[in-house]
C-alpha cells in the first residue's frame, strides 16, 4: 500500500474548499448563536451505550467501535444528537430548565450515501430541550429556515408533516398495533404497491385500504391542511392539523423567501420522532439538505423524561449545493498584498505593517521585478510592493509601477 | 412551469415506458431507443436514455425526477433512496433460482451465477446459508451448463430459454414488474407538475 493513500470514505480538505467549509460553519455558528442557542462540544469518543437503546439506536455495523483498557466498549460518535441528549439529561437532573444547544462537528461511521461509503461527515444542528408546544415547534422551524437562508441557499422548500397523523388514522381504522410501523414506513416511502400487498396479505378490507392509500397522496401546499380537516374528523387528527396550522401561520407571517409544503404522509424514523417533522429541500439537491423534528420520548431513555426537538444539516452537502448555485460568498479571497525584494529586513517590516492593518499579506522570494510580477499574476494578487535596494516600487496587477 | 426530467431504460422496458409518459401528456413523440443523443429535450420534459440498472441511480441523485425500472433492479439496488410509487403492470416476470432439476438452491456452499449479486447475497444472508456468488452480466444460463455454478438467480418470463437449455425453475423468490420511481425532493420542489404527473399515470395508465 502506498503511503499517500487514505481510507475509503474520508476526505482531505485544503485550499479553497477548507476555507469555504470553515466559513460555512462559521455562518451557521453565528446564525444558531443569534437564535439564542449555545454551543456544545461533546467528545469524539463516547461509551457505545450512549448510542444504544430502543429509541434512536445506531446500528452497530454502522459504528466504529473499540475497547478501552477496562474492557468497556467505546465508539467514535456515529451521531451528534445522542451525545447532546446525554448532556442535556445530565444537566437536567438538578435543574429542569429549558436548554437550547447547538453543535457543529464530525461524526463517524459507515454511512452509505449515494452508493458511497462515508466514514466521516460534518454535521451542524440545534436541539431544544424541556418545552414543547406550538411555540417551540415554530421556533425550531424558524431557526432551521434562518440557518439555510444565511448560507445563501435559494429556491428552498420546507416540507412539514407530523408523525402522529398517520398513526392516528391507522388507530381510527382499527389497524392492529403490530402492523402500524410497517404501514407508516410504506406510506412515508409512498410505496402504494407494497402497502397494497401488505394490506391484502393481512386481510384488510378494501374500504380501509383506500383510506390508507389516500395518505400517500396527502401532500402539496399548505391548503392540504384544510382539505384534511374536512376528511379526517377524529379529534386526534384535528388536534394535529390545528397544531400544524398554527405553526405554519407563524412561519408565513415572517415572510421568509421559502416555499412551505405539507406532507401528512410523512413518517420518517418512526421510533424516534413523536410530533412535527420537517425537511429542507432544494431543487438542486437530490436528498434533504436539512431534517428534523420532535422526539419527546428519547430523553426518557437517559432517565430524564423531557420534551425535545431539533434539526441537523450536513455541511459537505451544503458546500456542494453552494457550488451548484454559484454562491461565492464563502470563497477564499486571494492574498491582498505581496511583498518581495531586498533588503530582507525591510521586506519583513513592510509585511508586518500590512498585516497590522488587516491585509492578508504574502512574501515573495523572487529576486527580479519581472519574476515578482509573474508571481503576482500567478497568485492573483492585486497589489504588490517590490523593494529594490533603497527604492520601493508599488506594483499593481494591471502592470502600473509607482516608484 | 418546471420541466420534468425523465430517465428511460433502454431495452425491454423502453417502448411501454415511453407510452406511459406520452399518455400522461409529456412530449415523448420522437423518442427512439437507438438515438445517439443521450438527452432529448421537449417542451415539458427532458428524457435521458440510460441502462435499466442505472435508472434508480439517476433518480436517487435527482438528476432525473422520475423514471421507470423493473422491481428486479430495485431489489438489486435495495439501498437506493428512491420513492417506488406505482406498479405499472408491464414487464411482468419472476426472479427465480434455476438449474438442473433436483438441485437445492439453499444447500450450504452452493455456487450461484447471477446478474443480481447484491440481492443473491441478501437472500443467503437472511437464510444463514453460505454461498459463492459469481457475478455475470449476461447469459447466466451458461453457469450450470458449463459447471461454473450449481444454480442461477435470474428473471424468468416464459421459461423458454431455461427449457431450451435443459434447465428449470427451482424456486421463485420474487415478483417483478415495471415500477414508477420518483425522487423524493423533486416531488416537493416541482410539486405541482410531479404530483399531477404521478396522479395522472395512476388514474389513466393501463398496461
């Protein structure tokens, strides 16, 4: 094996892309902080137990694990929500207050995305603990939308649903509890074929099947909520619809340049989410750029029952999307000054003074003016200073030289 | 109005797939399978002519909003994140183990020649049977005939090819037919057009 290889699924970031990645993360950090969230930095290594449990379990084959000297199993964190949940639970033992946490960090594993194995991805997200209701659902949605907008993303769609809706309809139709997870998954994946086959196999009546299939197509603009209010009269559905209505009314009143889409068949990760769920979508990206929702049962697993909601977005995906959109605001600027020539001590003095003024300044070791100018062009530097013994020549990229 | 990009599979799915989109009002009129052009642009839609196994890949990445491929392809590419929305009812066939009569496809250490290597692995993994999967890209029937493999896993329509080569179906493992695959994001970002396309096909298409 050659010594310059790196393992499959990891990447080097350097030059412009490294710069853009940091800038993008900085913009997200700023946006989350502005929204009243506090940063948490959890360790890269955790006990594997943190990621286990009935709810939110990370598959062991997707986790990079090893043992410490006491024989306890450790994991490179395969997820960032669970460590934040662990932290919130630890803090909540003494004081049950509301916590607003955000994180930006790397997670590790063997995620399969687009047929490509990714072992390390950078994720940014917010989690809001200790309070539920329309207010916090709106707050987390606003925080999510704002974070996508500060990145300069355009033509965004925010797709909103509620995992309780399909469940409530199933219950009302007297679907046995053990069938519900399968059906919710089929409805979420809009797989009418599989749903029909499953229902027929279980001997479910044609009338009921029709009502279940309807859920697959219960998506569109926000007026889907009004249609649904007419059809699904049961109290549980009405409560959910009213809840979404109120949240969406708040979002609308803020007039973000974002289209709101509603999908009442949405039921992702049903062992995890318990309420409103949402995704951020862009026409230029084939999968969600942001996803989140309410997960009120997870905290209980850490010994502290508490309401919780949050979202996360993948930084590498955002970088790709920004490139697709031609957004350059995070691009690395060239050096602002290039200084070279002799005497060398004066060269360093000039560089120090430019840097003190806040200019990004580089040094050139070229010995002739021509070679110095070539280097300026090569590096794309606008302004240069070439010292020629006692003379100081200001050089502009266009070619003008001032003595 | 947003333009829809369609991934069309060359081969046995092509003709019917085109009819599906024509009937649904997309301008697929001068499409031919052997066109050298890779992208054919119309008023309301763009068509990509691709290999059948690649249809879900194009749709997953969102470079195509919608496509038609066989369930067999989806089974082989089971990790692919596409919405498999409708069964279009054509290109009906079965995925089956075949070989010389009396061979047990689930015996330990069996050698299987197939175009469906991922799906074959999954079948044996689920049964806890160790098997050697030999990946071929065509004429898999040659496997048992030449002694390269004990059985094959392949699609079977009429069973004629098998019969002519002295082989028979040992066990059927799945039903396949053409499926409408949709990108999850396109369904929302091109909401109006995509929704009405899917619903129109759902209401009107008869194979």
